């Protein structure tokens, strides 16, 4: 049975931490490690890690196994804030501990890595060429819990399957509407309208998506900042206008099914974008590896992604 974990911090210290985290996210070199596989994607993530489904019999046991995998990554001596800007966490991970500390507190106090929380509840069925986010009736409670645990920002994902103008507009509208609520809670949202890499007209969808995002950014109030998480585009430099926008804190790239090699090649051509990779980061890591082999591979992956993020 897990113990409920809380943190004690005064308001002045919290403001100082938030400022330091904001400056790191805005200016530092590095990339975001996406460690936020949720219930639906957890079995696949564990399978790639070499842990088959017969290793657990309950959902709690499954989450314990994936937390052990994430803990192994987070506590690795090569996983540090000199190359890792932030880590995106699943809610279960946020409420858990790493070496006796609440996960978010461990990330910042021990690694200087900014903690970010995945808040969406998954994707709705495809309609009009897109998958919107499912409703989030308990969003207020989730954001309150995020603040209690020392989370800096949030992440939420929609998916664009086709170049559907009305569908893309709906996705971006929903993302920014929820983003405004997140901003009101004192957190920085990552707006993530992913374009499926198999979209038949990926170039057209991305070009129209950019127009919609710029419009959404323009509608934000002065002083409000969001991050953007976008699929690596077909047109190099497509999102430069987003990178330069005064309401954008950072633009990050998702790997979206590309291999780590392909992702890094594409990312290196996108000025101002940094990685926010999940599967591409953990590619090749295995539960059966020795600590030396595990850390060597993770170090190599981190270095490759970090270099591609410096353009």
C-alpha cells in the first residue's frame, strides 16, 4: 500500500523555485524526458523494456513495475539537469516516491529537472479527421494536486489524423481553452496537437495547424506563456514563428513514432525546437541489463538527443 506523500515549502521558497524553473525552461540547453506512459500505453512500454504481461496480475502491480522502470531512469547518474530540462510524469508517478522523496521534489532537489504532469484522460474516438481530448471533469482537482506536489507545468495531447480544417480548428480551440484554465491555476500548459506521422497530407495539416496555433497565441493575455509540443514537421523551420512568439515559453518536438535516429535527424533541422521524446529516449533499454550497460545506453541516448536539441 502506497503512503500519501506531501511536501512542505513556504510561499517565498515556492516562488523562488518557480522562477528558477521558468528560467531553466526558457533558456537552458537540453530536452524534456517524457516519462508519462498512462494505463493504455503502459503494457507496451513495459514490453519494450522486456517485461511481459505475465509479470503482473493487477493494475497496481503493473504500475509498480513501470514506476520501477521510471525510477531506474530518473535515479541513473547520467539523468541530470545539465542535459535534461524537465520530465513529464503520469499522475500515478507524481503521487509516488523516488528514494523516499515525492517524485517531483526528487526531480528538482536532487537532479535540477523540472517536473511536468500529464493531465489528459486520453483521446476520444476519431471524428472529423481528429481525436479530441476526452472530457476532464476533475481537472480542478488534478491541478490542485499538481500544485500541492510542486509541479511546474502540464501536458495534454490531441491527435490530428487528416488535413481537416474544421477538425484542426476544434483541436486547437480545445487545447487553448483548457490551457487557459491551467494558466489560471498558476501552472504552465504544454499545448500538444500532435499530427500523426501517417497523415495523408501531413504538410498541409501542419501548415494550417501553425496558423491556428499563432491565432491561439495571439489571443493570450500579456504575461501568459504556454509551451508547445509539436510533431517534427515536413517543412524545416515551419514553427519558427511559434518559437519567436512572445507568448511561447518553449517549443518542443515529439518523436511520434519515428526512430531515435530519424527523430534526431529531423530535430537538428528545426531551429529553436528541443526534444520531448518518450519511446525514442528509452529505445533499447532493458530490465535485464546490468546497471553499467543500462547507464551507458541511456547516456548515449541522452547525449544524441541533447545535441540534436541544440540547433
